[in-house]
C-alpha cells in the first residue's frame, strides 16, 4: 500500500477508510486494486469491490481470493 500510494510513512489500520488517506482518490483506488491483483495473482469481481470500504475489508477479500 505504501508503494501504491507513494507514501512510505503511511500508517494504515483495518479500520482505515480511503477518505482517511491523503491522495487516495478514485484514480489511486484503481491503481491500488490493479496493484493488489498483480502482486497476488488474483482478480476481484465488481461485487467484491463494491462492498469493500476499509483496509481490513480489502485484506479479507485478498485472503478469500487466495484461499484454496
């Protein structure tokens, strides 16, 4: 996330919302999603992303996508 947002000092918690992070706009969100998909070799569906609001929820989606 630090690399995708271009901020090495950013502190994120499971409760962090995109609105809590300076520079996390809609374009940054697209780059974050694509970056996560590429890093983990997964693909999110539109429904997955529509119901994801916090960093914790995003991490849960990644965990589920990686589950066997």
